[in-house]
């Protein structure tokens, strides 16, 4: 027979004998958590230790006997204790919390600095104001419920949340570098970061908060507040300029693409925002031909150099692996890249004609440059590596890929292995290329096989519209998963325009000339060309300068790259010396 169940009072859990120290440690932990500092974990460990200690402490120095209490935390406690005595008197108790009246009076003394985690009263939506608990209820709760994190109005985090919620691109002319705010939003689980380059999207919690902020913003507009969320004020402009030199700008893209419409003869797309074309202009693109789903095959094109010359048996290994994997490929001469993919039209024999009509082809937005470690070493030495990256950026394909294949040990090459690794990292971080590392030919073939299957899945259900190389920059060719069509360049036109030894324009020769100067990258050369497209225009600008010092600073303010940094006085002086010195250069 089971024993009798006895009922009685539960033994009360003893309260912490050092509530004031516990309160201060909790405040410091929460403050560090809001700023995204790792010291929050140090404070949390100290909180756990002081909760377990059963005896009262009279100073921070005494707390050093506890685990996770170092000199820094003990000194902070002593300093805070002195401040407490100065405010409440030298005989103020430290083993009990201050009364609610003193806390209330202290809150009344500090109305000018509201917590950044509280939505301003004029921005609170009506339902939020009506649901706020009364002061008496707030006293009963004792402040135990953790307050929800809300970015301060007009702060970086506030603007990021609303921008993501509205799914609109930021104004290209606005100063917007809220990098630290984004880190806080990620830590608070309001924003999630994916992909590389980084893409940001709202979580469910962030979406709910953004909706509240949007409602509050609408109400503020109705009351006569500014109509737009300003990402930086006049007082913050100087700090924003400093931050933009060290932190990358955040580019927010729409989450959803406009739904695909019925296929018409003419297609209207937004023109890319360039310095010479206003963003409001619309370009009506009329394709020369259209490939509908089911009318084309996705074909891998392999440069013939990858199958001939050198160690032919090793190069045939790649072809053999592709055949073994069942990849549909074609070996042809590619003027840029080693591998790319085309959408090849399916053609049928015409009765009465001897030859099958030539299939039309559109090149997909992916190109692969394959590099073995020894080949990478040689291309860095003779300058081909830099030139290839520049040509890949200008070819018109949006997704250049560097396939880096390990080939034995890199320790016996003419360039240190660390230099090679740094070149690979720079290609990804600085140039924005996707880097794929493989250990041998077989793994490279496996990657090309997977990419072929992936692209077949993406493009096989879309209607493909043709465009020429000259029209490429005018069209919005971004591939959206929710659209039924996309614009691609004709392969023949693309391959001819990528010829290395074709007749070059003065602008292209000028760009190559500038890139021979140490420190002038492709992006910097392109920025100079936007302002001075020919050597004659640059020389004319130098001649109009009144002094040598003015010539040396002529190009210093030219904006370069995604962050729009200045070219700088050093490079500007070097270029001016090259083009303005009449004597032989020493």
C-alpha cells in the first residue's frame, strides 16, 4: 500500500543577501548586451556566483573571494558603492534595495533622458497607449519583466528595420552606414543575415516590431512630424563620413520581385542607375528573339585550351569526368573564362534543306575561370591575374567564379604560399568574385556538374529574351525567382566583344595604361575614366590648373568603389607626375 502523501509549505528560497550588488551587475550585463559587447557573459557569470553566496558583502573588494570576480568588477562595485553613499547618505543600507519612493523620486529627476528602448510618446500607436498598465500595476510587477528592445527613433537600427519592412532600396544619395546598428538587430533576433555577399531580412519578431514602428511613423506624420525617416542628421554627418571609410555600406534589396506579366512584344525595364543616365528613365527593350520554356537546352561550354596543349592526358581527365557524370558540354574557343553556360535553341531539320539551321544561343550570367595553384603563381608574376579580373568585371556577366584547384604542394613555388592565399582572399573580398576551392580535377568536374544541374533547374522554366552587348547596360537583367522571364546576351555577340586582341578604343587603352601604375585597381581606373574618358581630356584638365600643387590634387577627390572613397592625394600626385613631367622619369 503506498505511503500517505503529506502536504505542507514549500521551503522558501532564501533571497540574495546582496541585492544591491546583484542589481548593479544586472544593469551592467543588460547594458553590455544592448551594445553587443562580450562582457555581458562576464557579468552573467558574476551574477550566478553572487546569487549562490549566502553571506552579505560590505565592499567590492570582499567580493574578490567569489568565482568570476576579478579586479575590474570589484573596482566597479566599490566605485558604484561610493556613488550610492554620496546619493543616499553614508549610513544607507546596502543589503536591501532602496524603497520604491526613492526609486520613484529618482525617476522623476531624470525625465530628460528617456531610455532608448522606449518608443517616444508621440510615436506610440493608439492601441499601445491604451494597453499600458497603470502606475500601481507597474509597482506590483517590480520591473521583473524584461523590456522589449526597440531602436531609438531616427537611429541606424530604426531606419534599417523600416527599410527592410518597406522593401524599398535606400536613396543612393543618402548617407547610410548603420553597420553597428545592424549587428545589434541581429543579436536581438530582429534581422537575420544570409548569403555571401551579405543579405539581410526580417525575422518574425522583427516584422512584428517593424509593423508597430511603421504604424507609429504614420501617426507621427499625421501629427506633423517629418515625412521620412532620416538615416543621418546634420550633427551625425561628420561621424557618418568617418564610419563609411571603415564600415561597408548596407545595400537593401527588395525581398519580392514583381510578378511576371503576360509576354508582350516590348518589355519595359528600369535603366541601371549610372552617372550619365537618370534613374527615372525607362528603356523599352525589344528582343531580337525569344526562347520559351522547352525550346532550349542548357549547355556547358568548355574552352578548348582546357582540353589541348601541355599535359594533354591530364586535361583529358576533366573531359572524361564530365562525360562520366553525364554532362552535356561542348568544346569551343572562349575569349574570356574557361567555362560558361549557354541556352541553346532546339532546332529541327527543315524539309528540302541539306543542313540543319544554326541554333541561336544566349549566354547565362555565370562564367568560371579555372586556376591551379602553379598557374595562379605564374599569372600573378606576369600580370595576367590582374588583367583577367579586370576583363571578367567588364564582360557583362554578373556572376564571375574563380575555381581554384590545388595541385600538389604550394611550398616550392616562386611565390610564398601566404601571398597566394592572400590573392585568393582579395579576389573574393575586394573584387567580389565567388571563390570555389577544389583539391583535384575530379572534384572540379563534380562542381561543374552540380552547377550545370543547378542552372538547368533555374532557367529551364523561364522565357529567355535576347539582347546585344550594347544593350546590356541599359537593361535590368537581374534574375528574380518570381519572374517568368529574364534578359540574356547573345553568345556570339558576347564572345566577340570579349576578344583580347581586338581593335581597342582609346578609352580601353587609357584604362590599361592607368592600371600599370602601382595602386590603381580596375575600380579606380574606371572611376577616373568616368570623369576623364581619354588622355586628352585629362591633359586638358591639367593644363587648366594654375599651379603644380593644384595638378597634384586634381584627382584626389574622385570617388572609387562601392564605398565611394576618395582616390587620395598620393595616387593623384603619382598620376599627375606621369602625365605632366616632360623630362625622362627617373
